[in-house]
C-alpha cells in the first residue's frame, strides 16, 4: 500500500522561493510515490490576527501556487483546513491527551510569542496540537518537514503514542518525517544567516512566487554578496558539502550557489565548479535567467488561476469533500474509542 502524506502551508503571505524549493516542489515530486493530501492551514493562520479580506485572498493564492507548481488535483487533494470540521474537533480531543509540559518545550512558540508571552493567543500555544490533529486525522504515514517543524512532528508522534496507550488501541500510526532534497533551507537574500521567510519585513529578502522577471532581476542584483570572486571546489568536502568554515565566512555566496543548484537540479559541486573564480555580476545574471525560467511560468499560471477565483473555490470545495471522506470515519473511530 502507498504511504499517505499530509502537509500544509499557512495562507499568511505570498509564498516565496524558500517555500517552493523547500516544500512545494518536493511535494510535486512525491505525488507518484504517495497518496497526497495538501492543506491550506487557515486555522493555523489565525493564531495571529489576519485581515479577513487578505485571508480570503491568501487562501486562494496558496491554492493557486500549489496548482501552478504542478500539484495534480485529480489525484492529490488540496483543501482548506477550516472547511473540514474534523481538524478542530480532533484537536480538542488531542488537547486532552497532550501534556502542558510537552507544549512548554516547543521552541517555535517562544520565538513567535516573543517577549510578551502572556499576551499571545492560546491558539498559538496549542498550535502544535492542531498540527498533530491535521496529521493524525488522516492517519498520515509520512510528513515532509522542514527543520522548523521537526519538533512539532515529534510531538505529534508522542500524542499518537499516548492516545494508543491510554485507550489500549493501535488507532494512530506514528507518522515518519520525510526530509526534502537539496536546498531544504533557502536563506534570506539580505542576510545569509537568516532563513528566507514570509514574515521578514524586507521585500528584498525574498523572491516571491508571483514576482515577474524585472522584480526577480532587481532582487538578485541587490542580493547581498562579498567582494571576492566566487569560491571554487576547495570550499567543499569530499562529499560535496560546503565546509563549515567556508559557509560561515561567505554565507550569502553559498546560499546563491545552493539556490542555483536547486533550481537547475544540479549538484552543488557541479555548480561551484562551473562558476569558480567568476565575478558575482556574471553569476547573478545567469542565476536571474534560471530563476525567471523556473518561476516565470508558475507566476503567470498563478495569475491566470487567480483571475478565475470561482474555479479555485470549486477545487477547494471538492478537495474538502474528499478530505472529509477520509477524516470523518477516523474521527468516528476516535469517538467510539473514547466512549462518545
Ligand atoms: P515561512 O517560514 O516563510 O512563514 P511557512 O512556515 O509557512 O513559511 O512554511 C511553509 C513550508 O515552507 C514549510 O514546509 C517550511 O519548512 C518551508 N519553508 C519555509 N521557509 C523556508 C526556507 N527559507 N527554506 C526552505 N523551506 C522553507
Ligand atoms: Na515558519
């Protein structure tokens, strides 16, 4: 039997190159091997206040990004979390399984809540339990995770295990992480030590999936670099990985080279060899052409889809029906087990 993947993205801002290379593109490639369920996690988004009009737009935009990247809605499922009741219902049940001490150890809450923790929403605190419900509510066997979500997946496994033990059942399978290919961590164009993020205040820090050729060219021209020519093979170890000292000395250079490698599906060693000793101006031109050739068609397809919002809404409705067909019986099984 095929494994089942569940993964989601928050509809908060326009998706960027990091989301594409680190998540969406990998999902597209997993479609053959796995049964895929992709969720626009709008319940997660409202753990921080969202403007209602923007939220509605962003739900459609993330859906368009999935479709334009090559997620096949005939085979896989794309839907919005809020349209399937099982997520919130199962999250409540799992809130009663998870322990306060477990949530207190989640580092992302500490980062996102910042200094004023007392004033964070309760939803932000219990967010990882909702994520556990997303995954377990479909008995997903595999979850593609970035670095930042590893701890949350570990928690989902702990919750599944405790539920099974508490009720003496083998109801939930323990979901396994699937680590993506190269460039699982795309860094900011303005600071090679920070990850490219939707929430970075600088628009020049990221290339958006909707950026046109001019915007991509401008952002790459402005991307931070150093004054040396590009590094050569001496910066890599025998496995082709960047040596730690080299990466620490020139994070921006290696970020751009890694982006080039990921976009062209070539190994980093191969790309480093081709540009060794060249000037950044030369390399950035080639990177721009490459990025435009990959993202350009996706961006215009997104635009085309967004001009037909009714079609996107229909995809989401059909996706929700198919998602419900899987999650409703599982929720009923959980309720039976508990004694409801
Ligand atoms: P952001 O961190 O920009 O707010 P999300 O948290 O919504 O983005 O992440 C959505 C998906 O994209 C996750 O699977 C996450 O691991 C991946 N992702 C986010 N930023 C990056 C990045 N800079 N490099 C690689 N993958 C990323
Ligand atoms: Na994030």
